[in-house]
C-alpha cells in the first residue's frame, strides 16, 4: 500500500510536469511577431511641405505654410485654410503600403499605369527629395490601388480609400 501511494504521487508529479511544459510551449506558439509596417511617406511625413496632384493636364498644388495647408492656384494665390484638407493630409501621412514589388516598364499596363495616369508629387522641406507616383488601377481584391514609382521601378499597393483621399484633395474636377 505504501508503494501504491508513492506510485500515484509519482504519476501525479509527472502529469503536472507534462502540463507545465505543454503550457509553456503553447504560450510560445501564440507569440505573434510584430508586423513590419511600411508607410508611403516613410519617416518623412512630418517634413512633407507640398503635394501636387496632376490629372487631365490640370495641376493642383497644396502647400504647407506655418503648419497650415493651403490650396494654391495661379488665379488667386493662396486660398483660405481648410480643415477638411488638414484632415486629408493627416490621413495621407499614415498611408500604409500593403505590398510592393519591382516591375518591368512593358507590363505597366497590367496595373492600369500609363503616361495619361494621374500623378502625385510629394515634396519635402529639404526640397531635394521628392516622391513621384503614377496612380494605376484598383487591384483585383478591390481593397488596394496600384501606384507606380518610376524612379525605383516599383509598384506599390495602398488601400483604395487612401488613393481616393489623395485625389479628392484637388478639386471636384479631380475624381
């Protein structure tokens, strides 16, 4: 009888050890690696100073002066500050790149990119660096929209609502 209780105690301790080891394994399996997020503007969002949207041979310039965003026009100079515009710029600053890949120029039409595509030109405070994108078609998943960065020969996919946000910053004539 003495050995019976010793055997039960030993089996109990072994089962407890197995449960502890399995619990530790399960907790390690549930650890999710932190997702690497890439933003359209990279780390330069705070230094964005000008946004130009070119569509159908019309160019709309949006400029930052003393932390306030203004639409520029040749006819009237700078317009009044616009709260909606500030919100749209804030949204652009957090635009995430969903995917990106290199592409050959002969396959650009597969992504809805052509010489007639709308263009976005982003200028930063230092003035030396500019990002230029041609806006392509909506991706087959309907969630993303293609942007082509000619300088780096790559297609970037951003959420469709971000591309619509950019284009809507222009005027009613721009989409």
